[in-house]
């Protein structure tokens, strides 16, 4: 049996934060929201993992089947709940200043904010895999709530 390091670009479960904000009627982004990501559904990632156990690759970068910007993800979340498109953006310089200020008082929280800022203002796209789309996932969550 082979072992591989699998690096997903993001998980559908992480996208739940967009749905939490959307339920409140507004989604907040760091930067302009133009950075891209292709999050993967857990079931699709499980299939990649099973296939990797049979293969010989030692490192696998993997993402979901569609590449979206953070702004597009925000729109999907709002639409799935039937909400108006209300998206606010914090400029990157404000986020970086907030990181420095937060680190001065709480290093752990500052590092967490730095990670989130970097994640939302950098592209994170890997080869696409699977069939489950984020729109379908959000519609499923909206149906459970509604």
C-alpha cells in the first residue's frame, strides 16, 4: 500500500462561513474577492484518497471541479438563500494593519487573522477532481435550513 500527501485547496465544509454570513444578509471579504479557489467536497476527496492508496504518487494537489473567486462564492451563498447581493470588502491594507495590531495583544489570534487574510487574498487552485459543485452544496444547506 502506498502513502501519499494529499493537499486539497479547500473544503466545502470551510465554505459554511459564507453561508453563516449570507443568512445574516451580508458577506464580508478580505480584499476585492477576486482571488480564486477550487474547494473540494469531502466525498470527492475520499475518492482521491482511495485512488492514491492504489497508486505510486507521493504528493497530490487536488481541488474541486470548478474554480471560483471568493466574490463568486459569496454570491452563490446569498443566492442559495434568496438574499440580495450585499457583499462588503475590507481593503488588504486594513487587514494587514489589523493583523499587526491583533498580534500585539494576542499572538495566537493575530496569527489566525494573518492566515485568513493570506488565504483570502491568494489564489489556491489545484487540478480539479470530482463532480460535486459548491452551488449544489449551498442549495442543499439552504434546503435544510429553509
